[in-house]
């Protein structure tokens, strides 16, 4: 049972972690991406359609990532060029995307809520011989999808890039002080737009992990607020890749735990289903306390 819980928790972590890492990059540029849920839903929808059309999970993943990147760019342009409020724009994107996809499901595909795409190819599980039978370690390393390993690689790559590359330094400088960065000749609007594209692309890939993962279908509510959970994760991780990823693992564990408790029985499904969101509230509360103490120390 422990191995099943670990494997399930890591699988549920992947979509949140991809979206949260993208959101963390966007925040380092100075913009809080409230629209992660819309990018995830778009990526999940387009990824499922393209995977079914061509019978290829790779093409589905690429299409979902590109679709998320396009929505990320559009949202960023509304904020950087048209000076829209980032919170209003993000929430608006979430609402519009949900409504537009719901309309397409009913008007074009003739279904309500759930779309089963013929020919859809799901993400493969990569078994590692010799490790798959080892307790705990096998559940962690073996049987995971390629997007799990993308997450694992992204964490050190992004952490190194933010510290040691010109792109990372310019991104952090823009987020720290846009006027100062502009005075140094940096194209801050372009930098923020590129961060928006990256955030949307990673969140779209997170959506692909949902639709092409264990479910193998698309549902208009399949993100279930995971974009907001990703938002909480990068806030808790202070937009640093490793702490953000660890926060996502915590949320993934509570998500997997509530699923297992519902299968066991004896617990109210309504109460058990709130576990991941209770974890989010607790993490945000702890983050607020931590920030308050840090500010108090600076004042004193």
C-alpha cells in the first residue's frame, strides 16, 4: 500500500510541479501568473486532440506545450503591453478558457463534460529493470512517465540557469526592479513576455500529464483547481525551483492520500476530498507567518 501511495503521489505531483515551475519563472520576472489553470486546461485539451489525431503521445505533448505557450503569451501581452491588472487578467483567462472549451465540447464534439478521443495514445510508463521490484525505491524511480523525468531534470536546470546564465540574471533583475533594469538597457517587456510563454508552455505540459496520463481522456474540469495549487506551491517555495518542487510533492501526497482513503471506505468522501486544499491553506498560512517574521526582523 505504501508503494502504491508513493507512486500515485508522484504521478499526481507532475502536473502541479510543471505548472508551478512555470509560474515560479514568471514570478521571478515580476508577474504573478493567476492564469495557470487556463494554460493547463488548454494544454490538456489540445494534447488529447492531437494525440488522438496522430496516435502519438509525443506530438500530443508538443502540441499541448505549444498551446499553453500561446495562451501564456496572449495573457502576458495583455499585462505588459495593455497594462491589464495581472490578477484580473489571470482570473479572466481561467473563466474564459473553461467556458470556451465547454462550448467546443458541446457544439463541435457533441459531448458534455468528458471527451474520449479515439486513438489517443497515453504517456508510457518507463519501467527500470532490477529496480521495479525494490520496495519504495521502485515506486519512486520505476513506472514513471517521461514527464516525471522532465520535472526531475527541470529543477536543477532552472535553478542553475537562474543563477548562472545571462537570461536568468536579466530575468531576476527585471523582477527585482523594472525601472532599474530598463535604465541598464534591458528590454524588460520582452523578458516578461518570454517568461509568460515559458510559464504557459510548462503549465500546458502539466495539462498534458493529466489528459494523457493514467486517465487517457479529457474532462473540462480535470484540472480541478490544480493551477491554484501550483500558485500556492511557488509562493511557498519563494519562486525557487527546488523548494517549489518539494511543495508540489507535499500537495501530490495529500491528493493521493485522499484518493486512497476514499477507496478504503469508512470516511466521508466530501471531507476526504478537502485534504489537498486544507494542505494548501496550511502552507499559505505558514508562508504568511514566515514572511511576517522576516519583515519583523528587518524592521528591528
